């Protein structure tokens, strides 16, 4: 296991951090498929449950394989602590719900994944937690939404699906001035291209299902922050309510982390090439990519991101009909609502990930009927471009 004071670069931490070898000295991380653990004595069991003796009690609380994944993610994120969850949405829900009680208030950016919006807008209010949605790019709206009972802010950046880039550092200042915390969903940027904790966020969450696994195999999530944040808000909720990750999934995600930097770099290069090649295409009416100078938030992206993203959003002429004809004509790129995969995937947000929020909310966010979201994979970028340009002929 890497010593805490090591200053290895991210690529090295992705391979080595958090490794806990058994007495057999295995090279690859061990997979501990166990529900429970045995104790040397009744007294040790008592001390273990009183947290006076280090070790494992039950895999709903903690597991050696899960610990390795958590410690590697913490090392990559430069976080004091991390806790893994069964899914990315479990991570978002735990990060928010663990801080909140009836009577509290949440401020969140309107532009977010449909399930995240459900948690903030529909789920939390059922339990007495009010919410206000704002234009995340407008700092004045964050300030004006604050109430005396505001407990936390929530945002994702870049946003899903229209890739807005929100100023994390400035939003964090507003949150902290109000005595609130800031939770950031960093899935689209990945930990390689953006470090929300270093920008002032109190907590960062990931759907590890996406780039961290990166090969379409399993579900997972992770919540990261200070030791105090995780202990006070996350650990007890996971222990008592059980949104726990499978040790097998944690092991798969550990192996995914080893190749994360190689995959994301290749996918980002492809995304940039696609954005540049299609930006002037006559059947593409709008191109959105954070790495381009014509992105509406290019200055913020340059300030806080180290890369453009593996995703591209663009609008097809002809609205929904044009977008459907385009998607259905693709032969290499596959239609799927997932992202961050080794395979290139495309989706139509208005009828998939964001259909539940309704036409008015989509219009407010700029999610048009012609918009598609492309997650670039590991195929040769010329093959991807050939497939996209051929499909555009059907529009």
C-alpha cells in the first residue's frame, strides 16, 4: 500500500494506491467474497463493535476489497475519506440525505441528470426538505436562493446532457458564506480532469458505473470528502440502511481504475476530434463541447478543468425526427443511455434520461428535441467519424 505521504502522480496512484495484500502476497488485489467475519474471542467481538478494535464486522459496513477501492479513490481525489455505494444514484442520495433533516433546505442547479433532479425535487420534499432549483451558471441566483435553513448546495459540472460548466469555486464561496456545504457530481469531468474538493466543494460523488468501470460490466458509486464529513454524514447512513456495494463490483472497479487514465485520454482526444469535425456540418445546428473555444463557458472550463470531457452534445436538424433518423442509421455507435464505456454510445436525452422532467423544463434547460449526447469510446476515431457522417446523410 502506498504510504500516505507519497506524492505519486495520478496515473501511478490509479495502479497502486490502497492495495492490501494478504499473507499470500498476491499481485492482483484479492476479492473477499464474504458476508461476515470471525473473532478470536468474545471480548474481541465486543471491542470490534464498540470500535475499540480495528477490523471488519460485516460486509454491509465494510469489506477488505471495498476498502481497497475506497482508499484508491481517496488517493486519486486527494480526499481524506471515501465510502463506496451500490450505484451512483445511491452515492448522490446518501451524500445529500445524510446531511439533511425535516425543515432543511437544498439549493441545486436545474441542469442535472433526471434521477438526481427527482431526488432533489420530488424525493427530499416528501420528508420535509424543501428545495430550490436555480440556473447554475448564474451566481446571483445561487445567492438569492439561500434561506436561513439552507443546508447544502448540489450541482454537477459539466452538466448532463448539455455540458454546461459551472464555476465550482464561486458556488462554494456562496455556500460557505451561508453556512451550507457543496456537493458536486463530477462524473462527466472524471477525477482526472477536475478536482472539486480542491476548488472548495465539501463532497464529491461519482457513478463509478461510468468511466471508472469503463467497460459496461457493473454498477457502483462513491462519496468522497473530509474524514469528518464522511463520518458525520455518510458512514452511519450506509451502515444502517445498506446501500452497500458488492465486493465483486468493488474488485471490478479497482481493476477499471488501473486503466482509467489511458482510456479517458483516448476518449477525450476522440471527443475533441468529433466536435471539431462536426461543428460546421450543415446538418448539425449546434455543437457543445467544453474543450472548444466557442463553448459558452469556455473561460470557466479553462480555469477549473484539465481536459475537455469524453462527451459531446450536438443538435441535429429536423428535431426529434432528424435525431431519430440519425441514431437509427448508425452502425458502429450504439444507442444506449449509459456513458463512459469502451464502446461509443449515443442517446436522445429528451426521450430517455430527461423525458420525465417534461417539455417545459427541457426547454428551459436547452434540451431540444434535436439534441443527442455522444459518449466516445475506444474505437479508432476515424471509424467513429465515418459512422457519424454516414448517418448524417440520412437526416
